[in-house]
C-alpha cells in the first residue's frame, strides 16, 4: 500500500514562511505501523531516530493513498500553451480580417474598384 507521510520538524527550519521544516513523502509500506516505522527509522532501528536531535520530528501524519497519480506537468503545460497560442492566433486573425474588410471597403468606395481586381 502507498502512504503519504507528512513530517514536521521542531522549530520552523530556516525561519522563513516557505515550510522548510516540512517534508512530504509517498512511501510503500505493508501497514500504517510499517509506514511510521520507516519514517522514524528510515535506515533501520540501529541507525539515527528522526525523533531525536536538532531537526527532530514533532509531528507525523500518515495517510493511506489507494491511487497515486503523477501528473506530467510539462505535457500539460505544453497543451495549455498550445491552446492559448491557437486562441490568440484566431483572435489576431479575426481582427486582421476585420481590418482588411474595412480597408477594402474604404478604398473600393474611394477608387470605385475592388482591391482583389487591381493589377500588381
């Protein structure tokens, strides 16, 4: 099972409001207890305990996550940018066509001819 583990260390880390003392991980574990064990002793019980020391954890939140979806942000942004470009191009083309029609009408009245029939 996958678990989202939210960890908060003692203090506020760097002192800025950017969450330096916070960490979020998605881990594979057999149970909630196993997820807690991996969080407290990531390298095994014989190694450092994350509840001790200068950056000791003061809060741990474990959430069971049935489905984890990693979003391809680059592809998503690419499709959004492409849609925006198409919308802008369509808007620009519509403005240009309206301006062309206005100018054709203006000069047709002044000269009595259509621009489309003028020799090069």
